[in-house]
C-alpha cells in the first residue's frame, strides 16, 4: 500500500507542472489576444479567418507556446521577449473560455 501511495504522490508531482502550464489568466489573455493582434488573423473569438481556428478547444499550453515560437503558414514568430510563456498561457486560458458555437440556429431554419 505504501508503494502504491508513493507512486501516486510521485505521479502527481510529475504532472503538476504540466497542469500548471495550462493555467492562465483568461481576462489578461483576452487583452493580450487583442493587443498583440492575434484577432486580426484568428478572429476576435478565435473562430478563425486568415489564420486557423483556435477556440473553443485550444492546443495545450506547451504546444501553443511551441507553435507561437516557430509557426508556419505565414504567421510571424513571437519570441519569449515579445510574448513570454506566461502571456501565451493567458491567451490560451482566454481561448479555453470561449463556448462551442450553437449547433442549431433557429433563425436560419426554413
């Protein structure tokens, strides 16, 4: 039983930094999303446009940070000096607050 408990504690300790990376301040993230011009390509609610859809299910923080640092498809890279990891995590937190779009829009039904 002690080994099992020790394994759980160790596993939780190893996973804690990964979970913490996905944490962020959604209010600050929304401000940063607009301030840094992310909305220009990804839409004000991450719905996509010239750039891909980012919400309502954004990438994990580590994956989003990696992409922001070395993007593809014409997106400019953002160095850690321009947008620190904590700010990217805040933007991710904002994107995670955006709800799924409605499945049925009554006004559009015949």
